[in-house]
């Protein structure tokens, strides 16, 4: 049972994975006096907030956490709880350094926007203007060039990930601190899988390309460029994309299933390798609020308003999901109806979450070195309680909380029949069927009960041996909405009501005979220090008839249905992250996929 829960959590995070100069004039930073001060909350007690933090730490097995709250004028409150190192009993404080995962992208984005303001980068110029060797496979078939803006809002159409050599191990790589430069070759090989602005598809590779654009504009490596463009102007002295910069004893140890786990080196440094403190992140977020309210922050008021404005409103497949430039625009249950921008970060076991209410002039940052749940989204209750704690009582009471979960009702027979079938999802082939008059969903490698609600959503449940209901806190965070996409039925995964990924209904297609001959077990030609996938197979699913690519990760298999395009090319079915990628026959009858070169065993 514990293995299943762990696998479920890992798969949810992977689907997210979710789961980065002028002068000081015009830039604000926290003064020494501000850094040492605490502004009392307006009406709620800090004790209530800390009680919430302690309860969430216990419920979600958080080993250590730091949190900071700020407005456009300075730090309102910051503190740490729990342990940064259990073995040596080191406290997790507001000045503990920890990895923030994809919150790194906010810094990378800010650096790009500084270069835009300096006239050195144009958001609507093709990426190839700045990286001439950017030539992703498939570009020759597209009339729309990929622009810098498309990298910022994950609407480029590039393959979502190239996991070959994403993790570089715990020993310093030979090319460190510039392994992100390999992203050019990686993205050229993995290529384009859809047209730009077809659907939001989270892309770490795109942020490595942004890092390369930054370093070429600045004439220095990415870390040094980020230091000059962002860290130095704001006094973020404890922040670095380079883990080797962190003084000994300052970095929090990560914990996975209670066991210590250090931070590995990664290729896509601008996307996820930032190590920082709650105090430093407070300085950055204060500056963003100052830019938004008065224009006296690191960026101009006009720039930050553009960053926080939806950039994908014409993308039908994105449904109600909105993204500005890097920053997500979200509606959280406990702060319903508010204009909220934010970003999560997940490089397990490290997680971080930023939310900002620009019109309320408040932002909250939290980071942890372990959590059980749905990664950074599991910190939502803590950060929303912090927001409420520091708002005026009248304002706080005017902000609605969404009511409890909509009542479960009987699903209409016509809708049940409409939904039954197979779906292409970021966690693999899913299925909906009727069993004993009830709706069942196969996802996360398990058959789960599906409950239909009055608001036309589905929630999930699990019965041990199909008999004994088991409550899993992770299911409290997850729901499924039923909006069609491109006139096809879709089951759309949401976490905290935020659309994460769609799964569109699919049907088997004729299989090219040459691909049937390729059924079997495969192994990568190149070795990896820390392989994301340990096994690969191609087979035909006996029940559904789909040709499938099967990937093994963390001891769990994921099954992705394929559509054969021709004798040498097959495509992973579905839209969105991890879907739409191509399998291509390479030299010596090997298969290329996500930069892996696979040979039959």
C-alpha cells in the first residue's frame, strides 16, 4: 500500500514536474532594518498561522520549512520550522538555503525582462535570432517560428522534456557550471511536436534556452549573468543557481520517505537549480510588488503588468488555465475570486511555492525539504493562511473561501456512456469503464473509484482489495473536470482546482506492420549517471489494441499509446506535457525518443 501511495505521489509530481544591469537606481531592496524587523499581522494572531504550519507539517511529513511574507515596502514576517538536517539537529530557519525547483524560472524570467528593458532582447523575435544553431527537428514543417515569448509561456510546441541526461548525478559534472548549454543539442534532437499556441505544455528545455540567451547577451555564464541582473541589485547574497556556491553547512538536506537525499546536479539549471532562502526570496518578491504598484522595483511597472497578464487567452485547449510570462494566474480555494499569480517548484524532495496578490500588495513564499502529497501544491494551505493573517480584517473577511466539496450524485446514464473509453494522459494510458453500476478509472497504474459531483466534476477513491475504502489525503487535492477539448471528450486533471493536464479520449488506429516487427524490449545506447527511465518496451495492449511505449521509472511502469505515422515514425498520442513526442527510426535500426537512442535487446 505504501508503495502505491509513493508511486502515486511521484507520478503526480512528474506530471507536473511541475512536477530560473544597469545600476541600483530605480531598484528597491530590503534594508538591514527591514530584514531584522517583523510587522505584526493586522488582526489574526501569528500563533494561528504557526499552528496551521505545525499541523500541516505533521499531516504531510514536512521535515523543515521556511516562509516569508512581504509587501511592496518590505518584509512583514519570516520564520523557519523543523529541521534542515535531522542527523545534526540543525534548525530550518528563514536563512537556511534550500532548492526551490521551478520557482527558479521566476528569476530567469526576470533576467530576460531586464534585458528586454535594456533593448538587448525582443520577446517576439525568433529564438534563432539569439541562438543561430537552434534548429529543432520538425521546424522545417512549421511556418511559425518559435519566439522568446513562447519559451516564457510554455506555448512553443517543443517536446516537453528530454530526460536523457536531465539528472547529472551527485558528483560535479565535467562541464559544470554550464551543462545547460547541452540544451541546444537536446532540443534540436527532441524537436517540435505541435504548433505553437496549440496547448500549454510545460517545457524545462525552453528555460535552458532562455538561460543561453541571457548569457550571450551578457557575455558571461548564466549564473554570473543572473547575479548581475537580479541578485546583486536586490541584495540576494545567499542565492545561486550553482550549488557549489553554497557555503558548507548552509544547505538543507532533503528527505524522501524519511531518508536523507542530497540535491543532484541537473542539466536545465535555469529551469530548476536555484538555491535560496526565505529572506532572499522575500527581497525578490518585494521588488516585484514594488514594480507592480509604483514602478520602483527591479523592473518597470509596465513590464510587470505585462508579466502578470494572461498570454494564452486564445488557446482553446487551455480551457480556464491562464499563464502570463512565466507566472501562473490561478484561483485558489481559500482565496476564491482573487487575482493571484504564482509558481510552484518541485525537484523532489525539495519543493517551494510562491503566491502573490498584486492588487492586495502581498506575497508569500514557502519552501520545504520534504513533503507528502502533491508536491508544491501541498503548501497551498500554509501560504493562503499566511495571506489572510496579514490582510486587514475587513479585506480578509471579504475574500471568499470556496464551499466544501460539491455533493456526490448519480452520474447520468448518457454522460456515463459518453465517458467510457480510453484516454491519453501525461501519466499514461487511462481508461474509464462501468463496473457494478459504478464508474471506475484506471490511472496511476490502479483501478480507482470515480465519484460524480453536482458541479459536474469527478473525484477519486480507492478500496483495498476492492472492498475496504482507504482515505488518501492526496485525493483531497485532486479532482477531474469534464470539459471537451477540440470537440473530443476529455478528463482534465486538476490540483487545488487548477488545471494541470488534459487527457483526451482516443481510439486505436491502424498499426504499420513495420512497427509490429519492432515489438520487444529496448535499452538505451548511452549510459546515464541518474537514469529517469530504467526500462523501455514496445508492445500491443491486449485489451485495448493500442500499440504502446512502456517506460519504467521509480519501479513503476507507465504505458503510452502510440499512433504510427509511417514506417519510420510513431507519435505518442494525446496533447499536453509528456505527450505528442515522436519515436523515430535512427541509424542501425535504433529508435530515438526524448534524446534516448534505444536498441532492441
